[in-house]
């Protein structure tokens, strides 16, 4: 009797969990930075122009690139 209740509880719980899981949201912006981005070892992104000159340094924060330099 108890095993049947536990099994049903686990079955219902496993079905309900994905419904409450938060899905990542894609952020679309109109004016995204232009150029080539390369990820560095420390987790920052460096932006280069078409000639290979460094333009800026960005850090990923909550799905958005925030300029740090």
C-alpha cells in the first residue's frame, strides 16, 4: 500500500518538476556591438575590429555583455 503511494508521488513529482523549471531567455537587442569577439581564459570577451585592433573588453552578466573597458 505504501509503496504504491510512494511510486505515484514520485511519478507525479517527476512530471511536475519540468513545468516549474525556468527556461533561459534569449535577449535580442537592436544595436549589438559589431566586430569579432574572442573569449579569453579569465572569462571575458575581447572585441576586435576588421583590422584586428582591440576595441573593447566585455564580461557576460546574466546573458548580457557588459563593457568593462
